[in-house]
C-alpha cells in the first residue's frame, strides 16, 4: 500500500483523504490545529461561519456515500430575503422549481468530514502538526508539533496540499522554477455575529432563506442553523466611514447598527461583545500555476484557487476538485503525472473564470440586490427561465444547481445577458417575454452555445 500525505485537515483535506483511501493508499493527514471535534467533548460551541452547499459539493459527498449524513446537519434555503432599510422584505427564490442550497456551519461540517476520514481504516490524522518544510525530490514534508516544537520528517509517494488559502505547500512551490502566484485581498472584511433561537425550537427569522441587508458600501448576511440560531456575517470596509476601523466604541457600534439594520439589531443580543471579540476577517482571491509538481505534489481546494464567497462556491469547488481528480486518477491508474496534468488542464480555466466572476458578483451583492433596476432584471430572467427553461438558465442556477463546468456556465451567461440587455431596452417587455420574437432571440443566442458537457 503506497503512502501519501495530505497537508491540512480542513474541509477539502478530509474529503480528499476519504477518496485517496478508497483508491487503496495509506493516507496520513496532518492538521496544524487541534481536532475540530473537540467542541463535542467540551460542550462549548465555538462560533463558526456558515457555508452553503449546492449540487457540486453534494455530488462529491454522494460519490463517497456521505451526502445524507451531511444534509442532516444543514438547513435548506430556497431563496434570498432582502431586508430594506425601512424593514420591507422582498423574497427572491433561487430557482423556479423549488431548488435549494444547504446552509451548514463550517465547523460542524469539518467535524463531520473528520469523522468520515477517521472512519477509513487506512487513514490516520495527526493534529497540531504544522507543515514547515517540503522536499519535492524525496518527496517528504516536515511537521512541527505545536505542543513540543519538535519536528519530524515524513516521506511519502505524493504530498497533497489541502492547507487552504495561505498554504505552506504552495509557499514552497513558489520557490520552484516558473511557478506563478498572485493574491488579491477584497476591500472589505467580515465579523461573525449570532442570532440565537427566538424561543424553544423557534428561529428568529424565516429559516427557508438566506437573509441579506444590502446597504451600498456594506451588508449583513444571515444563515440558518439546525439548532434554530442564525449565523451572521457583517461585511464592512476595512477603512473609511462606517468601517471596521471607524467603529471603535459600543455606543458607536449600536448607533451604526440601529441606523443601518434596524430590524436585525434586536435579534443579536451579544452584538458588541461579538463585534469587539476579534479583529475583522479578510477574504482573498488566490491564483497559482501549476497546481502540481511532477507526480510528487498537488495543490487542491483553496490552496490552489481561493475565491471570494459571493457565489458560495469555495468549498463546493474544493469538493468537486476531489471528484474530478478521482476521475483522472481512475483514468490514468498507472501514471499519476498524466492524471494531475489532465485534471489541471480541464479544471484551471473554470477556476480562473470563477475567480473573476466572484469578484464582480461580490460588488453586485453588496451594492445592487436592493436596486429596482437590478430586481427588474432578475424578475425578467426568472420569467424567461419559467417560459423557456430549455433556452434560458440563470447563471446562479447553472452554478448552484448543475455540474456544468463553471467556464461553460460563464460563457452561456454572457450570451444570455446580451439578450436580456436588449430586452430591457424594449417597451413594456414584461408583457412581451412570452412572444415568439423573444423565443427566437434566445434560440439565436443558444446556437452560439458550447453545450453543457460536465468536466
Ligand atoms: C465568509 C466566508 C463565507 C464562505 N461561504 C462559502 C459558501 O457559502 N460555500 C462554499 O462552498 N464556500 C464558502 N466559503 C469558502 C470555504 O470556506 C473555503 O473554500 C473552504 O473552507 C476551503 O476548504 P480547504 O479545505 O481548501 O481550506 P481550509 O478550509 O482553509 O482548510 C485548510 C486546513 O489546512 C490547515 N492548515 C493550514 N496551514 C497548515 C500547515 N502549514 N500545516 C498543516 N495544516 C495546515 C488549516 O488549519 C485548515 O484546517 C466561504 C469562505 C468565507 C471566508
């Protein structure tokens, strides 16, 4: 049985370990932090951001038989509820056919994935082991024990870097010849806030939706948890007016929150304590190339391609990476280098397209979801999808509810948006979307389509 090392026991590292173990490898996972399941023993529930899982991530979980166990920890969200400053709430369904994304605590998801990885007979997980050195020639990785500061070198046939956006494996690859790398921080950061249950078994807000309070330069987002609480993220600029830097006192915070989010502020009882407990978290886009070093090392998940969370895709993409990589390893059973090459060649264009798209969409989510022109456009898109599901599929649906390659979805969307832009210039278009003329426009646009072949 050949030995492989996975650096990072986060979401992607745990799932990858399951996939690799099922391929017959002896898998050693090294995680710099302590076991994410420690909360269960201590009974102390530490705060965690929530993620939304969609078809791509769920398909990758399904392939190793753990989809249903994960879904038991999640709350389905069928749409967005947009909260206006005057308290008016608008509902936007995610799809016309009752499609839902799944809201789940990242910490609980990580703990569940750690259970699945640990349950594999040929996986061993080593906590509080930080990767500090990688030798690509041997190949080997060196880990420092957080408790003793002692280091140990581990040799393996291949080293997988699933160690997130600030990957240690990647930083060692950066020193190898012709390795390209870039990172771009988003101008805003977020702080985590909690809305506890409104009473026994009662959610503080409608649990069937993501709740968004868009306010131009900043926003609040709330996700339902299965324990009837909501996890919220308050996104603010780092500097300037109404920013992490400018809000320094409890009085200042309360004044800002009451003015900006009057219907939310009363639902967050520990607002000041939570806000001032930690500094704001940053978010970044990472691009790296190549993702593999011969057949000795491979970057996967955020370590290879961190994206902004505007489409809720980082973990979904990382899980889908595992599924796609597994397909390539199956196809090239005796040639891992060929498997890595094919995986990267087919996957990279999609992740590059997503990186750009997520930056654009984050600005849109922050600034435009309450804008009447934007809402009108979304309503027309939904109507087109309702009337012509064979010819018009909203980008969000292609990304969240299909496994169409991201790049293909982006290309189809560009052609669809040209049609929507022309429709929006036409008189009384709302009354005319069901005419043969509009269908013809969509048919013409679709003829330029690349089709929807899964990666
Ligand atoms: C605010 C926010 C909202 C998000 N929302 C969504 C969403 O709705 N849907 C979605 O799909 N994604 C979402 N994401 C993205 C998602 O969280 C990430 O894409 C995902 O966690 C990436 O998984 P990963 O395993 O690649 O990296 P990580 O989750 O970062 O895990 C990396 C692991 O490696 C360990 N590690 C790091 N360095 C070392 C080292 N030197 N040695 C050993 N171990 C190491 C870390 O401790 C960690 O456990 C969101 C992200 C943010 C910030």
